[in-house]
C-alpha cells in the first residue's frame, strides 16, 4: 500500500507543481500580443515619438508602437504589403532589418531563392520600393546595414555560403567580400551579424558552427577570434571598444579589445534548469548605453540580468513560453522585450546610469579653472587706462617697465583679434573688441 501511495505521489508531483512553475515563470511579464505566433525576429527602434516594435512571424511582418515601461496594447499593424508572396499568401521574406540612426527606414530581402530582390521602406514599412536584384540565396541569410547620409549611401552586407556580398550604394550594385576563415558545411554559415556604427568598418559574425569571425575592413577580409570555443549567442554594444558579449556552454565571455583577451562571467544559477540539465544561453541583449549590463535567456530556464559592477545574476523569471530573442528598449532602456514561440512579451527593468559621464567633468573642471587666467587678459585691456592715470604720477619708470611688460605679453595675444598697430590700440582699447570680433572668422569649420 505504501509503495502504491509513493508511486502515485511521484506521478502526480509534476502535475501539482506545474501551476506553480507557470506562475513563477510568468511573474513580471506582460503580453504585447501576437499570441499563438512564433516570433522569428524582433527589433525595437526609438525616436522622439517613442518606441516602435517590429516583429517577423511565419505569417508576416508586423509593427507596433509601445510605451516602454507601460506597454500599452495597441494593435499590431501588418507592414509586408508590397513584398513578394507565395502562392499561399505568405510573404517570401528572407531577411530584414532597420537602418540604425534612421527610425523610419527599413531594408528587406524578399522573393524566391533564385530571384531575390532588395526592397526599402522610408515610412516604417507602410510602403516598399524595389531597389533591384540582390544576392543571398539561402533560406534566411544574415544581413546588416551601416547607414549613410542618404539611402543611396547605405552599406548593405549579406552573408552567403562562401563569403559576404557588399553594396556601397544602398543595394543598387553588389561586389564580393572576403571568404570566410573556415568553409562551413552548413548552407547558412552565419547566424548573426554585429556591426560597429562608429565608421570603423568592423564587423562581427557568428558562424553556424559556433565560430566567431571578425572583419576590420567592412567584410573585405575575415579572421577568427575566440579560439576553438563554440559560441551560442552574440551581443555587441554599438562600439566594439565598449563590449562584445558571447555565450558558451561554460559561461559568458566579454572582450573589449577585439578578442585579444576575454573576461569570463559565470552562468547564472542552474536552479531553474529542467530535470537538472544544463542551462545553455540561447539569447543575449546588451544595454545600448551601459555596456556592462547584459541580459541572458536560457533554454528551458529563465531570463537573467547582470548589472553594472555586479557579480551575481538577478533572475527575471521568464515568460510562459520559450524565449527566442531579447531586445532592450533603445530609448528609455527601462523595458526588456522577449520574442517567444507565443508572441511578444515585456518586462520593466531598471536602467543603470552610465558611470562614464562623471569622468569627463573632472577633466573639464581644471581646464575651466584655468580660464580665469585667460580672463586676466581682458583685465589687461581695462586696467591699462586706470593704471596709466593712477600709477603714472608716482613712479614713471616703474609704470614704464610695467606697461612695457604688459604690452609685450598682452598685445601679442590680443593683436590677432585687433586690426591696427600697438600705440593706437592703447587709446582705442574700448572700441576694438566689437570691431575686432568681426574680422576674426577667417575660415569656417566644416563637418
């Protein structure tokens, strides 16, 4: 009898614990819609009007405005009208991305695998313009865009099986880049791109075999970094000099010097792992301002946050569905979005303040305190007239040497701003500053 009771208890225990696990996993998360849809890719763009979410599902491409911390449930808008479709009506969307720094501009690669076309939208996806034929014949090639001053100046990079294809004119023409460091057996050798937006041309690629490749020349050449480890996720700050985060089966690694050195970050606690299994990180997201802040989603586990200067991970629970990717709100940074196999979810988070801002101010304060010494030169202009009238009678020779040294030191600095000679400037010391200010702009500084 006791054995029967024990067996029944062991059988019913997972069923009794399931509601508790579901409640714990969903704690703090709010649905933003698209329930029942698997979100393949999720992006967030912020401007003066707030944050826009873009999501790709099996049924189409969607857009939704959202207030970062509150997540008001506005309806999702379908934005793939005008893109090629299959016979069943589904969009033939192979790759897409927002153009950094251009919140209204999107680029999409669509069409059959043997006849791909590049499309551009300048109104958040409400309409699309066909740019022309484009490479990228694999099922879902990785693509990234480095913005130019005009759409025709955008640099677009698409991964193919052997190398990247590059366009320097917004997709009008294409040229091959450098070959991959290793020939991949997979039809999609690159899972993810990360591009630096400071104009250096550095690109980072996560290969399908788990290798990490770096290009210092915008894709013209590649070399492998990170050794023989197998990486499962990649997140990079806007500047590679700030931080690049990668996940492995052993933990997280961070580099600030293009992979020459790595600092480990142990994985969060495995307390939430299913059946005692390992928690492998499948998604990373880095704070766009404070690169020390990293978010990680584990397969079959939870979502975690590592704050700036912290060593212990904070558990953020998890949405009640499998997390595919994470996105930090790029504007307010007080919301974390999760793409899952059951729609899009939001969780409010705390935005760390950057610690780099106090460091410039101390360096500026000494230089600011030295400006009074520069302001002493204006006192030389008013002081000559009082000191000449007051000190001329007591000591003529002393004032002569004093004014000589004052005129020797002051007039060379003031003479470029004053038009005429030295002696008239003593009697005309009051008028010349406004008149002397007008000739000074000799040239213009252009950016």
